[in-house]
C-alpha cells in the first residue's frame, strides 16, 4: 500500500504522467508495424502532391487540407518518409491534447491526486482504441485545439482577461483547421456565456462581453470582406 501511494504521489505531477501517456501513444503506433488506415492514405497522397507543388491536384482530393499541408511542410524540411512525418505530427498533437487535458483537470478539481486518476482513465482507453490513436488522422488536431480551448476558457473565466479570452477562441479556431466542426464552438460558446452570465451584469456590459467573445469570428469576417472588396 505504501508502494502504491509512492507511485500515485510521483505520477500526480503533470510532467511524469504526461510522459507515460505519450510513451503509450508512441507504443500504439509502433505495434501497428506500418499499417495505415484508408483515410490516412488519402492524407498522405494529398501531402505528397502538395510537397511536389501540385496544389490543384492535391486540393481536388480533399477540400480541408490543413493536416496534409502540415505533413507536406515537415516532409520537405526533414526529408523523412511521409508516413513517419504524419505519425510524428499526430503524436505531437496528441501530446498537446493530453497536456491540456491534465492541466484542465488540475485547474477545475483541486484534489491532490487528480492528475494520477485522470491519467489512469486516459491510459485505460488507449489500449481499447489503440488502432485509433495510432492512425494517421486529422482528429488529433481537433483534440489538441479543443483541449487548449477548454483550458483557456476556464482560465479566462477565472482571471477575466483579454489574453485568455483570445487564447480560447484561437484554440478552437486552430481545431477548426483540422475539422470544421470545431468552429461550432466559436459560434455557440459566446451565446452560452450570455445565458449563463447575463443576469450578473448590465445590458451594455453584456453586449461588450459578447463582442469580445466573438473577436476571432469578427476578425475573420472583416478579413473576408476586405479581401472581397479589394480583390473583386
């Protein structure tokens, strides 16, 4: 029992638990021994065409190419095999997702060993879905962006500053570069905030807050309008 308590104490720190989960994720890729999923083949083909400069042919394969562009860029810089690069990008994104998942647990729940228990829960799912964790997928970018967005959203409500307000919005926008479903959060979270906190503030302050919560959406909309006016 004392030995278990010692292990629990050690892996209740953020970095050790993150390292363990990351190593298990790497193992889940290694044991597949080069096997690649069908979607992964599409992303690799698109990345190859983009790396060769055939953007038109690459974009014709799949209309949401950010993951493939990342793989193509790192492939050009490292000259490593496209599949190795794709797994590396996915593992890095998965590592970001895990890091902010653990930080969010620590932020919202002050129990001493929450990182240990939260990490064990995540580790227990990796063997069940090891094929999924080790696949070449854009979903890892979605996870990373959403976990960053969740963390910075909670920090923003704790500290109420512009920096974290922008960070949670930019994080969900980053997730949307991999899967467009993430942009839904940018639309509906400010509306949710309005319902949850509108009774605590004046009407004018609520409008100001709503505008702040739509900074990224409004900025992107303004960019599109300016782009359309000057390029039309």
